[in-house]
C-alpha cells in the first residue's frame, strides 16, 4: 500500500496488481493402493512402499495431495526442496521434516484451468503464479512447519502476480510454524511492480486474461496464521482482503526489506494488510523494516487497515499487543468515504491497543509538494483516518516518530496522527510517547 497525497493531507492508494500465468503440477507415480482417511502419505526423492521417509510412496507433493483423502496427512521427507506448485482442495494436513520446503519451480509451468475455481474459465481470468493455492469450501487445509520459498520467475514485466500462499474461493487454511520467504520477482528491475505477497487470504478484484478489465470476483478466504515467519516479500507480507474474508493473525514475525536494500527506494511495502471489507484480528505479531526511502511521496506500513474509496469499510479490527519496529507508519487505521475525500461517516470502531511502536530515524523523504502537501516524507507511529476508532495504551518511541522533526518543507513526523485528515471522534487514551 503506497501513500500519496491530496492538498493538506495524505492519501493512500492500494495498487490493484496485475496477474500473470502460469503454475503447474508434477503428477508422478502414485502408489496403486487404497488407504483409509487419517493415513500419512510420505513424499521423498524416490518411491517405495509408503511406510515412512525411509520408503516414501511419492516423489511429488501434488501427486500425494491428489491421492489423499480428507483427514490424511501429506508428509515431506528431508530438506531437498520440492520444486512445484501445490493446489489443495480438500481437508488435509501438509507438513514434513524440519527444513522441508516447497519452492517455486523455474520456469513456472502453466496451471490447467480445471485445477482452479470455475471463474477462471467462465470469466476468462488471468492465472497467477502462486506456489501453494488453497481453494474450495471443502479445503480446510492445515500447513505446518514447512518452508514456502521463492524467488518467483515472473514473466519479465509488471503484468504479473506472485504469491507464496494464496487462499481463495471459500478456501480455509491454518498456517502454523511455517516460513514463507522470498516471494518477489527474480528480476530486480521489476521491484517497483505492485505484486509479491507472502500470504494472500481472499481477493476482491481479479483481472481478465487480457487485462482489459478488473472484475469484482470477491474471492473469499479464511485463515488462522500463527507462529509463522514471512520475509523477503516484494509488496506485502500478509494480506487479508475483501468482504466476507476472515483471518486470525497471531504471533507471527513479518520482516520487510528494511532501509538498506534494493527494494527500499523502489516500493512501499506493508507487513500485514486488512482491506476492502475483510475482518481480522491482528495480535501479538512482530513487524519490522517496512520502510520506503525513494523520492516519490509514499510510505510503508507495519500494519495497514484500509477501507472505503468505493470499497467496503474495514470495521471492528483489533490490532493488539504487536511490536512494530522501523516501519514508516507503525499502524494505519484508515477508512474513507467513497470518494476518498474524508474519513468514513459511519463508525469504523477499529482499535490499536497495547502495541509497542518504535522507529529510530527519519528516512522517508519523498516530496509531496506536487500534491499540495508541504512536506517531504511522512512517518507516524499510528495514523488514524476513521470514525470512533480507539488508540489506547500504546507505547510509541524513537526519533522516527518525534514531532520535533516536523518542519515546513521537511518531513511530517508524528507519534499519533488524528488531525491532519480531521479524524472523527477518535478515542486516544493512556498512550506513552517517549
């Protein structure tokens, strides 16, 4: 989510990213035997009798997933990565040895439309690159103690979309103890492209195959994400998007690129985003290093709540007990009217409570004068554009949020910003500003 500005105020925009093909499945040897639900299917580097990692039954994760019954476990043996895409449409557990990895194949093979939700065929939708896809009302997949790894091969242009884990079309996933890393394009020249989500739950808009239109598909997803580390992403670490989409995001570590990387001057990242009518609880996470250092007027966010501007509001989200370090904006609570000109006129009731927010330097210096904002750069511990939101008992510290930094023609820096867009009835109590 980048940050742009109108006269007298900062505005957000959510880049609706382009999508591009093409993901495939390796369907290798499947043991020709019947197994009961609750069985374990072992995936290794050779095929045997499926009695354990010493004699696995499959050499392809997708083949094992396809053979599994509801209630089965697919177990990945060893630390040699399985280079393939995996699509899950049934209630199974996907886990493995410590260090077991599913990584993006190079090149990324085409995904048969028959493996995707029917809208990809009926509405002629563009096919993304996604390493793991969970979809369908019966999916209810548990993914635990695995590594999902890029880098993704892309297609040489910004007409692309890349995901580590994608949950859509009424899919449900539980992620616990996983690592999702390096979900970005292989070409550094494309780091400014607005794609590359580590984990994406739900999606409102989807482009047609020729990009002539973005259709409102409202692909709903549901997830519980705990004790998972997301790093090396291009745009967002975790995104929860669209009306009806729900998520519980607890105890995760989400690490942005930081200030001294190729990505920092090129793209405004977000650690955790809840947008366009989605519902989520965001608690006890550690989010660091979402910092934009380029010349455009944009800001990165640690946790971003965004609704309105023609889409549904995001209401009742509790952002509690998180630790946010060296993000341009620690927490955005932003809901607008349909025309993006003012805070939402109905109560949004989002809460930022008991969070620890710090930033040790002013590094966001993009020039906003062309938009009528007389500052260079924007940093805030908590930025509230909403109606009846609560900002309570947070600790905000560091030179990166110290008001003394705010000077005309210089950066706009605040610990808590509820005034520059005339937030409606904010409840701000017992916050420690250090």
